[in-house]
């Protein structure tokens, strides 16, 4: 899959960069703002792009401005400030949907559909019980991001940081394997004694209501986030990076050829 080229205004000049959308989504998932957001955005983008010496600050300013426009950060913060007092007494439910791909992976697509329907069907109950629900959909796009998120297998659903399924079991996913050119497993879900390629809606609803009425289990019973990235995901990200590097070299080669021809013609 070809990396997307993002056009960023840096000090009045438009620069083409890769991994910008990935950086936006990742920083948003961490709820970073201001200087911390700018530092993390730059850290991610710098890994895959050439940054001229001494231009770090200009890139940080440009990235932060684009990030805030992308998510309308200023407007969101103003709204949050206005309603903060009324929300203090409410309980919150944060549902995270972490996945590798939604463009072709049927397992991830069906999981998203079932999650959306489960949240919709429990909305009235949660509203009546004074529970605010926030759903975060996070595409995990690098090994480093997977490590920092404790991401073990795709797709994953967490409610208030707890995986809705304790065991991690996978099976070969044809679409994700074709996407990167390596054999990749996606998650198998077990519900009421049966296995599914996507969590049934009832399973997700059970997990939501259990969190509302019972709460999370003690930390001793809850598995901790992985200390390393599983080999299954390492293969996926390594193959994805190789494919992106090949594409980037082809783009740079075509750009260099075009520039040389243009300069030759002007003479």
C-alpha cells in the first residue's frame, strides 16, 4: 500500500511528508496538546522524512498548526471548558478499538460494525445511568506504536483500558496477509462456547454493561499490557515498511527525473 504524501506548510514553504496522518492519529490517541503534541508529532515524522538541520522548530510549529486544524482542537477545548462543571459528577466509559486495517480486512470491518451497533443499542441505558461514552478508533501503523499501546493482536477492543477478551488467540487472515505480503494472524473471538472472526454484538454489549454495573476486575485478574511486540505484528510492520520504502524510492526517482528534464528544457 502506497504511503500518503501530506503537504505541510513549513515556514511559508509547502513540503511533502509521509507518516503525517499516522502521527496525527497517534498523538490524538494520547490526548496530547501544545508543546507535548508538537514534540511527539515531530518525533514520529522525523523517522521517515529528511529534516534540514536547524529547521526542527519550524517543522514543529507547522505540524502542530496542521494537527490542530485537522481535529479542530481549539473549538473542542472551548466546548470542553464550558461543560466541564456539569460533567464532573458523571462516570465515563472509554472504549478503544485498535486495528491494523479497515480498507480490506473483513475481520476488522465486521468488528467495527458490531462495535458501532453495540454502542448505539446501549446508548439510552448509559445515558439514563449518567455514563458518558467515548469511542476511540486507533489504527496501529508501526511497531513502535504497537509497543507503546500494548497492542498484541488485531483487532482489539478495550473498555477503560481492559481488553474485553482475556485470551489472545489468532488465525490466518487472508486480507491482511495479502496487504503486506506476509502470513498474518487476526483475532479469533470466543463467546458462549463458539469462535468468531469478529466479536458478536452481544459479547460487546455484555462487556459494556459489565463495566457499568460491576466495574473492572482487580489488577491481579487483569492481564497487563504486553512487554514486547508479538512476532506476528513484527512481520506485518516490517513487510509494510519495506513496501512503503520501495514506493517512496520510486516516487523520489520519478521526481528527480522530472526535475532534471525540466531544468534541461529551460536551458
